[in-house]
C-alpha cells in the first residue's frame, strides 16, 4: 500500500479515495502471511480478493520471503478468495512468465502494463476461464477504454513479445548474468566507500537501499536515508547515469544494456559513492 514517489515525501499515495472505498479495503503487510491470515480471519466471508505485487516494486525491489506467495495461494484456496498478482512491473522482467513462473505460484488473475506494448501505453489482465467468462461479450461485466487495442501499441507489443518468445532462454540467461555482475559490483563499491546499504535484485529488477537493516517490507523500507539516496542520485546524474529519482522506486534494465554500459555504470557509481561517503 505505497507508491514509490509519494513514499519519498511521506504523503498519501491516493488522495481523493472515498471513505466507502477505504472501508472496503484491508491493508496487509507485505511478506507477512500470518498478518494476512489474521485479517482474513477477522473478516470471515467478506474478503473477495487479495491483490499483491509478487515482487514488491512500489517501495523498491523487495523479493518475497520463502513461502509468502505459496502461503497466499493456500489461504485463498482454503477461503475461496481470488488471488490477483499485479505483474505490471514483474511481467517479462523476471522471467518470460513473470514472477508466477519464477516462483511457481499461479494466481487467479494477472494484471500487466506497458511492458507488453513495448513501452507504449497499454494494459491487460487475464486469468482463469471461470473468471474471465464474466467479462463482456460472454458475461455481464463491461470493460473498455479509449486506447484499448491501440494499433501502434499492439504492433510494438507483438514485436517485443515475439522476440522474447523466440529468444527467451538466451535473453533471460544474459539478463541474469548482467544483474548478478551489477549487484556484485555495487556491493564491492559500497564496501570500498565504507557505506552500509542493502542491495536487492530479482531478474531485471533491483534496488539499492541506504539503510543498515535488511529490507523486507514497508516498515523496513522506511528506515532508508532518503536524503542520502538523493545525494547519490544527483552524483550519478553528474556522471551521466540516470537512476530512478526515488529511493522507493525499483531500477529496471534491459537487454540493450551491455558490457560497456555495465562498466560505465559501476565506474560512475564508485565516484558517486565516494562523494556520498564524505
């Protein structure tokens, strides 16, 4: 229940939400399946669905703990609750089949964003037939949009997804190797600069958290030194590397980034962290 930018300034991430909508929403702690069970138990028969980023991205890249997603799946099965994965960030970034493929947990519904349009504006959702059959024209739920099926976005998305389908083994192996080298280099740079910080990564997502505590949820993310991250962001910008401007925004990279970009990023980072450490 947080947005990456608004978290930086500790502001509500959804002004204008009515009391009625808020009353219909329960906010559970990420990576804490026991807390989710408590909320479901306290509202027995009233919980329609559980919506979760399988890998948190809107408070920085925070991977799920072992058993968290599996626990949600078991709970939803036991209580007849729809499990929805928000894969707007994780879809095609952490595996060809998204986080659900990487962790082996299948939701009932999945949402996806502009990555399926090659970066152009598009969104999509899909899931089990018994749920999707409620959507018009088969079912009574009408859903449409001005940009739905936009030809340009569809053509760009088809080109991107076809490339992923045709080359997925090579693409994801190379992305994994790139991300591993970037993380290891970042950890070396932090050690050389004498800075206590946390690195996280899954596939083509990662974060650098300026805190000495492991970051596993919203509360631990809030221990980050956002001022220090701002100094780091501007120092990297001076070196020609544009990072996410918020401490709580995950960093993405793609197959267009190669050895030259990796070396430049780590060299720039060494300089930036030396400045931050002063």
